[in-house]
């Protein structure tokens, strides 16, 4: 490929909507560059970064499951992301082929929550992977109250809460959802091709917010259950577009045209 480009990597990767988003913004701004999806398996990750760092046209990549933690081993950590979050979702090719890792997930996750009063309020988080790390980092900045973390491996969940200095408890994935002002699914459960996430939401108060970072499909069983109860919901496109905008500026040196979000959402849903 000739000319500047960036890409998104993962395993699987066919579900990713990142190319649609980034190409929409490139066209809108008249920037002559490309963005693509590339399937990279865990075994191929070291070779992928070794090859890309020598390509002057490569601006960087977004990272999706399962590479958000493993990719840290292949990049410079100029922002202290390893200590602060423990996972990256974006890599930038800096001067002389230096690869620098960062995380735009935290900012993308937090943006849609700005209109809700969550300070000191109890929160429930599902999952303990790379996305959960970004979410917990953002929640510490918001100053939420106790956090209940549901995960298959309870010890991993407890260790993750401790690493962020968050008060709360870790429960198994099938544990009861406690009363919470916010419930967040950070897992791939509910994604196309994955088992659904079926939770009993009856303990959530009527003012609770249910946030599912899955975006394929956009209407997950979790969000459908929340809407059936009349709860406020935030879908995965909110976080996806938010984090993508931060990455776009890093890749291409221009601010994403967020005034066209409504048009972009229609394209993504089509």
C-alpha cells in the first residue's frame, strides 16, 4: 500500500466498524490517506509490529481484543499507561520508527457519562479484561462509589479493583447485580457470535444507567432488558466513536468532524 494509512488489528476483526468511522472522517476532511482492518493473531503480534515500525507510511493502529494487554510489550510507554491502565488500544509510529502506545478508550468511555451525576454512587462492572481496565481508570476519575466487579475469575476481578484503589467487591459472573447507579458491560458477551449476557436487572433503581460497550449488534440483550425497564442506556457506538476521534487526531493530525456524528451513526447502523 502506498500513501499514509492506519489500521485496526484484532482476532477476530471482521466485526470492526473502525474503518467505516475513520474513512468517513478522512473523506469529510479531504485527507488523502487510508484506514483498514487487519487480522492479527496473538502469535503474529510480534512480527506485525516489527514489520510496521519500518514502514514510513504507517501512522499507527487501533487495537481490539485480544491484544490490548499483550501489545504493551512491543511499544514505548511515554504516558505511563502501563501503570495507570495496564492496557493500550492505540499505537502511534513516532519519529525514527519508535512505536508509542496510548489508550483512548478511557476518554471515549467517559464522554457520554458527562451528563450523569455518578460521584460517590455505586457502580457494577462486568469483566476484567483490557477494556475493563480503561473503564475502571475512567471511573476513578469520575469518583464513583463502591464498585462491584463481576467476572468468571473472581480473584482476577478482586486484584483489578485493588490495582485501581477502588473500594468494592468481586463476584462471579453469575452473581447478583446489586443496586447500582451505573452498570457497564466491558466483555464481548452479547457480541455477534458470542453468548448473550443475561443479567437480572431488577435490583437497579429507576435512575440507573446501563452502558454496553458491545456495538455489533448495537441492540444487545442487555440493553434491550434495560430499555424494557425504562432505564437510561448508552450503546457501544458512543464509546467507539469517542475513542476513535482521539485516535484519528493522533494518526492524521486533524480533529474529527464530530458535528457530523448523526450522519456517521446512520452509516454505521446501515
